[in-house]
C-alpha cells in the first residue's frame, strides 16, 4: 500500500474511532475519561489528536458533553447559571394582585425589515551543507494598533508600509444634555459629525482610588513577554496560556506549537488549514424544521506543514512577544538562553504563515505526508520557491529567502520531512494554493514580505463611517512588494471601491466564518453607511428612527403598570455578588426610570426610585459591593475579586476576563441614562464608568493601564467572551445581543458625557456588528457562510473559533439558545436583528404551530420572546404585555413590563 493509501485508510479509521468515542462521551465517567486520556497519549495517526492533553479535556473531533458543556464549564470558565437572576416572584406580586385586578383594559390599534521542473526525490538522510554565519537580525519599527501608540521595536527585519494612514481628526465636542433631576431631556437629532476620529482616548489616568491594585492574579503571566497591558481575549491566547499547545486561529490558517507531540514528535510550529469535507457534524435536531445538525467542528491536531529545526528538542521554549490587537510574535528558542530561534509573526488574515529563522537548520515536516515536492525556481533574485503536494490532495507553496542570498537546496528526507542548510538565517513562508496558476502568480508576486503588526483607524461624517486596517510589513524588497492578506465575508461586503478592486480569486475556507478572500495591498478601507446616529434611549426602528412620543393609550398603560415595578427593592436586586447580575438590574431600573419620565411623561412617580437607583450605583463606585473590583497589575485590567478565592468560574469567569463587555455594558448603559437625567451626577461618577469602558473597549493602544479593545475584535467584527481559559477550540461568544448592548452603551455614554469620539465609535461598532452577526451568527435562509445543514438552527448558539454548537453554557432549551441572542431588548435591537431573520426564526421555532410555541414557554424567557416579537409584530407583542391578568413571572430579572410595553408601543404596537 502506498503512503497516500495508507494515509487515507488511517484517516478513515481514526475518524470512525474518534467520532464513536466522542458520541459516547456524555455517558462516560472518570474511569473512562482516564482511559481516553491514556489513549490520547498513544502514537497518533495523521488525523488523530497531535497533542496529549494536560488536563481532563479530551482533544477529539466532537465536542465533549453535548448539549450542556460540563467540560467547558470546568475548564473554560463559563457558569451554568441562567443569564438573569430569578427574583422572588411571590414577594414581588404580593400586595399587587388587588391593584392589578382593578387595572383598566386598553383597546389597542394595529400598526405596522474562489511550475516548476525539478522534483526533489526522498533521501534517507539529510545532507550536510555549508553553514551560514549571517545571524544579523535588524530591529524594525512596528505599526501601532491605533494611531496614538508610540512606535516600538520588533524582532523582525522590516521597512515601513507603502501606504499612509489617515491622521486623527479633531474631536467634535457635544455637550451633555443639561436638565434638572428627572426633568424631560432634549430629544433633538445629535450634532452632525464631520470627519470625527473614532479612536480618541477615553481617559489617560490611573484607575479611581477606590479600586485596589493587586499583583496576585490567579492566572500568572508565564509566557507573554511584555510589561504592556495584554489583550486577554485575543485570537493568539492559545500560544501563551497553559500548555501553549492550543491553536491560534489567524484565519484562514491556524497555528499551534507541536511541543514534542503527535506522530512526528516535532518541536516546531504547525500550520493547518481544514477542508470542508473533514468537518464532523452532530446529530440532527428534529424539533426544528429542516432537521439541522446540532453542531459542527473542525478536526484538531492536523499537521499539514510544520516549521521546525534540527536543533529543537525538549529544551526548547516558546515565548510570546509584542501581543497587540491584531498580532503577536511567537518565538521558539533552542533553549531559554539561546540566540538560535524561529520567530513567527502571527497576524490576523495573513496570506502566508511565515517563520523567521536565526542560525538554525530548517526542518519542514508534515503529518499529512509529502507526496511530491518540486523545486520551482526563483520568482525573483534571492527568493526560492517550492511546490508542495500533500497526500490529502492539497497543494502548498513554500518560499525561502535566505539572508545570505544562497540557494537553500532543501532535501526531502522522507515522506514527512525535508531539511535545509545548517546555520540558516532568513525567512521561510508557506501558503495553501487552491487557485492553480492564477493563485500562484499572486503568491509569487507577494512572496518574501509579510505583515508584522496591524492597526485600525476610522472616522464618521454624518451617518457614514469608515474604518481602515493598515499593516506594517517586513522582508525582502519590502518597499516594492505588496502584501497579500485574507478578508472575511463581512469585509468584502463593505470594501470601498479601491479596496474591492484589489481582491483576487484565491479563496480559502475559514473555520467558522465561510470563505476568506485574498486581497492585495497594505491597507483596506471598509465603509458603513446609515449609522444609527439618531438612536437614543427611546424605542427606535429602521423606518421611523427614534420614537419619543407614544400614544395616549400607551402612556396611560405605562403609568398604570410602572408604580408596581418602581416599588421593587432596588438595593436588594443590585447589591449582589455578581457584576453581571448587578449590572443587569441597574440597567433595568435605569431604563424603567427613563421610560416613566420620558415616555410616560411623568416625573413625579419615578423620583424616589431614581434616588434609590443613584444610591445603588454608588455602592459600586465606592467599591463596597460583596465582591469588590480590583485592578489586576499582571494582565492589566479591572476584574471582580470573586475568583481570587480559587474558583475562577465565579461570576461567569469575570476575574479571568470572561464576559467583561457583557457585564460592564449594563453598568455603562445605566450610567448613560442616569447622567442624562441628572448631569450633576456625572462629576462624581464619570471616572469610574470610563474605567469600565477602558477595560472592555479601550480606544487607544498607548494606554499603560488597559489594552486596546479587549473584547471587540475589529478583524472578526464582533467580540470574544472567553478570557484567560485554555481552550483547544479557541475563543468563543454566546450572546450576540449583549455584544451589541456594549456597543450601544458606549455610544450612549459618549453622548451623555459629550465624548463625540466614543459616541461615533459606538455607532460604527453597532453597524459592523449588524453586518457580521447577520453573516455568521443570525442565519437567514440565504446564509452562505455556515454549512447548509446547520443554517436552519437560525442562531449559532455558541460560536467558537473552531466549532459552532447550537446550545448554551446553561442548557439546550430552544428558548435559551435562541433567547440569549435576543436579550436585552433595547433600542439597538431592531438595528442588529433584521426583520427577515426574526420572522424566519419565529415561524420556525416559536410560532403556535412550531415545536416550541412562545405561548407555552415558562418563566422570564417568555417575556424575552414576546419582546423580541415586537420587531416584526409589535401589536401582538403589545397585547401580550398589556393583558389584564399578566403574570409577572414572565418578566426576567433584567427587564420590566413597563419598558416592554413602551418598546412594543414605540415600534407600532399601540
């Protein structure tokens, strides 16, 4: 049997065995789990797991413990708690039933969004070649993550980019609305922005004095070699967390340190790209029309090509240098004190995987096995090309640029290894080529250069925003050689005409976001039109904008219902041991007060609740809550101290930087409302709220206290919720609606405090989210980015970088899975949840004839579903919340019936 047939047979056997084991995992206990861990350490085949796990997490094709992620709960730091607290309904309703019975019933009206010559023969042993003594390694300039960061050194030869980045424009200041306490606020259209830079600093000082600094974070920084703030939630975290063997997903490639694992026992860096036919799918869900599969997952442990060296062994170490928003440099050293090393600039969207060698003998290995390697000459002087054919029928290109300019004469030692000269210094790059000669020409044209870092800039004029990615590049002939970078589908949709003209026919599948397209050039500009600049705190629609005036009938119903909810124990519901639950409650009461004051036109009945709300918020500003916040000096951010007791899962993993945009977004939105109603409140609270903005969504990269944009990933177009938790499937996000809530919150906080840059940034983020979510997370019938047998789920559930699972971390009920992408229902919801999507989801899952009728759902999820219904049928939503015998158990702990009535009415329900 030839090597190709052996590979295919082994692959099939591994697939069947792994899939069968994985399907059994939900039923196994510790004894079988230990057996699996032992099995994983046995010699692996080309398609098996390549890295033995260091914990109980089994690295298999199929997600363990579906549908409830017990392993994820233990290892990934996500809580199994519901996303809102269930306060005592009986206590709340007690004393109100008589009043509710006396309510007048209101009659409501209906009103209605794709050659070389010389073949290298395998040799039994490597041939010794002349050793290069050129170990010079110039230190270049690295571009910043935003225009405000000072230039720093990078350990890779480079020159500046060939294109210029737009300079920051002057901030347009917008005064906060000046009103007396609880008086109606102005509702004029916000001042038009002209070229407003969206990346001006939020603040520059240290954290408030009430926040203690701690140096004892439970997850110590052992592998990220920097004193700068580390963006904990970025794509390269697998390179510095835990075992350091988890993949980093740059898209469309993934990279992982082999660290002596797999059949090849390599110590180099693996480069992987997964073909769609290798995906594993879960069982079908017969409760959803179309019977979609419950999940899909990319295989882990595939070793297509490995950048290694003859000198690397168990003494080798890997450190991460210069971790930024779009890039990090992984450096594998021969030993801790050795100057012999390979540097891998890992940049989102990079067209090649690049290795910069310093005085080592290169080994290029493959766990998939080489079928043929062809020496294909030199595209230009000093650049040497090889065509690499693997046994999985894929074609790769390899380019070598020796520092001394001499032909490296790679030798094929076996079907899994080829070697270069001893003492090699220079770069080696690989790229997968699915586009034949056409693609090869593009790769030839850009070979020899590579990105070392990236930055984003952006501005808003009127209701049009634009943002630009620019990269600093390094390598040979850097000034005259253009970069090639991969764009995601949502980038392509919004490219300006100049950028769109530089797209190519090279398309490579990403792991969970459809096909990436190669684009030529050092920068891209994306344009977002029709920003929701007029969106405020009132209900908002795509057709009518902000609705500040409700009908008399709607106002009457609001004022009838509001007193009961205003009587709730504000302190009791907000002074909790969870930043998440506390933030939700503060947001709830702030929205309630606003609704009564502004939409119900009644200042008096909310005055007492407003004072209690400000007092409840002050508990957190004074940092006197049960689990105070602390400034973590290790990673540099503000975290809950709940996880310092040994359990990092406390409060959904906030201490380890999980979910900060979810948690802090609620506080920021509440503060925006309070400050708009009482501007005198801002002076004592602005610094504390800005601290939360800087932690989760900082706007600059030169802030010594916080990293740039911890949560929101400007390349992927959405946030990542997972922080400092090792995960072989990468980062993930569950609640897209709470992601949009953060963007909305900073938009409104910016407006309240007169920070035009923050407001504009929030608007642009909302628009990007609206585009990316509807490409990847919220799936309509015509979605082309997710597998066709998965789309009917309508929402992704949990989207990881390596898999997508239609479930949640707290259960698999359809109201949970769909609903976590709905809450909170706020003015921004109609902007990011398109009507076509909402209608298709409702008919498939929650309509009366569907498997999970909303009318039969229990508890707070029922209210969430019917508030979401207002996006397509506001009259039916209104009638649900206005019914005379309304059951308050249908309202979750983060919402009010009062706001839901106003929301439905504003969208045309009354």
